[in-house]
C-alpha cells in the first residue's frame, strides 16, 4: 500500500507538471500564430511591392532575372568586388568588369552566369 500511495503522489505531481507545460505550450502556440500572421502580412506586402517594382523593369531583363534566380536558387544579382563575382567568388575578365562599371547594359558573370553590378569601394 505504501508503494501505491507513493505512486499516486508521483502521478499527481506529474499531472500538475503536465498542466503547467500545456499552459506554457498554449501561450507559445498563440504567440507563434500571431507571429505567423504578421509574417504572412509582411510577405503579402513585399509581394505587392515587388509586383509594383517589376512594372518598371523591361520584360526581357525581368525574364532573364527570373531564369537566373530559378537556376541559382539564392540570388541572381551580385556585386563585383575587387574584380570577383559576389556569387561564385571567381575573378571575372577585365572586359566584364569594365562593362559592369559602365552600367549601360546587363552584365553576367563569366563563370556562374549571375548578373553583376559594379560596387565602388
């Protein structure tokens, strides 16, 4: 009987701990749901801004950007730093660097194909 009473006491304590844990979990879940809703609203706003900005970009450049972004999965436009691509970190030819510095046209990295732009340092 003594072991049974100890077991009941332990079960009672475990149930109290479980109730406390469930209450904390409920509050965390509510907090995460609020954060998720805020992030969803922010994402919607960002997509709207992106769609608005895309209207000012020529269609051929936008198509090229989307194709590169789809293949690279991270970034499609990177800076040139010290003659190296910001995406693959390989040196580009001097002609590519000069074209990027001129800023007259879209210039792609010779190695990875990402679009590059001149970064003054």
